[in-house]
């Protein structure tokens, strides 16, 4: 964590605490107003009005003072933390700047996950927290210009990699001509692809990216981004990033593949949508699309293309809480959800592209069998799409696009990241034109 991040974290904590105080005040106000209304009917306004005015003024003053104090305390704590972090800046920078060796490609793949040496990454937990924070309030962090807000970037060896020729060459070396870009889901980061590697594969470093490299020769590249921003904004950012990769890669790229988990699948489709003139209304020149010209495969794992039922339930609860005075605090708490999360409330529009690649869509169900009812439950977070025989991302008939859909009973939403059955399905589909 950098000193400015520590400072902004303190400020954010102070504002969050003040927000809790405001929610408590709002709830108390609603409850006491109900009580005063009942009392007014019983004894009349002559007695209740002055008492109500005094009590309201007193509580507003107290809560205002508490809010100011909490914001100030957070800012002070942030400055103290920033000064301590600054004193360790040299040590932390050395830990975060472990670069990818340009020697063995296998070492480069593992090092791009920050695990080439098998030693724990000292920034791992901090990045998990930052990823989760961006997922829940990332749009607000951007609006506040906070240093905690993520911008879409490549990750290798525990550090950001800008898609410039020099930085790409330093991070990845030369020689790889077939790339697969991995786009994680909500509140995740590039390390999520090794989810339960020790349990699933008896090797904590084993992942789908590693398998695609070993068995199919596709070099994995990882993306880290602010999942709290809208899907459309992240799709546009991915479009720019992919274009930067293709333009700056140290050598020609023969094939490009994309793999997205959960929200990552939606971001991939949004990036394609941004290249569709019928969707954007802007003319597109073929020479302006180098990354789509090399795109040959898309794999989506648990993409919520019909929306996420959980988000719809949360929205319904928030609306209901707003009608019950004692529950107003719950409406305030649930209202903090980021744009990225609220985007999941609705089905996503279909997109098409003249150069549609082969597409594999994998879904799971948390029960070990498949039936229409369990498909609607899906993997616990994302239901299996109901449109049989349609492209589950773009909504076009399967005869018009090379799409395969696979449902894996007993594989949960997070399990889709690294489950052996997912590996087997993707690997068998990768270099064939047959259904997996």
C-alpha cells in the first residue's frame, strides 16, 4: 500500500462511519416522528410540538457533531497511516516490483501470478481488500478521485503493466504469439484464477491459465480492474487495453483468446459491443480493430447474461425497507451498492460482430444434478440461461454463431474459476470444432 492509499483509506473509513451515523439518525428520526404523531393524537399538538422541536434540534446537533468528528478522525488516522507507510516505501516497493523473468516461459506464467518462487506475496491480502472495496464502492472512489480506485491494467509478477512496447517486453519477454487474456469477476483480482488450487489439483499454483499454456501454447495475460464501475465503462476500458496489447506486443500476435468469469464475461461482451457500429452509432474502420481481427476464441464462465437474482432481491428489500421507519438504516446500507453491482439487476443487451469467434459458455449448478428447476437456481448466484439453443452471450440463434453451452452440475459459481471439470471442458473444446 502506498502512502496516498493509506491516507485515502483513512478518509474513506471516516466517511463510512459518518454514513452509519447518518443512517442511525435517519432511522431514529423516522421512529420518533411516528411516536410523536401518535402522542399528538392523544394529548394534542400544544404539548408535543415544543418537545418535538427541542428533541429534533438536539439530536440533529449531536449527530452532526458526531459525523464531523468521525470524518476528522478518519482523516487524522489516514495521515498517521500514510506517514508510517511512507517510512516503509522502499521496502514495499521492492516487494511489489518483482519482475517476470524473460527466461523459461513456464516460469513466466507462474510469475505472472506472483507465485513463481512459491513464496507468499506480501501484497496479496491488501490487493484482496482493495479488489473487494472497488467492487462495492468503486464508482464512488472514482467520483472522489481516490487513489484506492482501480484503473484497468495488466498484472504480472504482482505489479501493474502498462501496454507500452517497453513495459510489455520487460514483463512478458518475446516469443509468445498466441495470447489468452483473463478477465476476472466482481470483487476478484488476477489471483482468483488459482481458487482452491491445492484442493482441486493438489497444487496451489495450478489454474486454467497454466493448463492452457501447457497443453495448448496460449500465453496467459491477466487483467485487474475496478468491478464497481459500470459494465459498459469496463467494456470500453477493456477494448482500449486489448488494442494497446496488440499494438505494443513484442512481436506479432497470431491468435487472441478471451476468458471471463462472471462479470468478466459481460465485460468481454461489452468490449465487443463497443466495436459494433449498430450499437454505438459510430462508423468503424476495419483498420482500427487489430484485436478483433486476431480474436479466435471466447470462454465465459458463469456470465450472468440474464441478470443476477440476488441483486434483484436486494433491490426489492431496499425498496421495502424504505417504507418501514425502523428499517430505514437497512435501505441506506443497501443503497451503497456500486454501479457495477446494480448493473447485474437487468438482463444484458445482445451484441453481434462481423467477426464472431468461437464461443464456449460454461455454467454451473450448486446441486449435483440438472433439471429445469435447478437451472433456475444455477450456481447459487447466476442461473443457467433459459434460451435453449441460443448464444448465451449474444442472444443469436446457435446456427448463426459457433457457440457451445455446457452446464456442470455440482460446480458452484466460484468453483467455475478453477474446477477440474471446467479445465477438462475448456481444454477439450479449445482446439476442436466439436461440442465438449
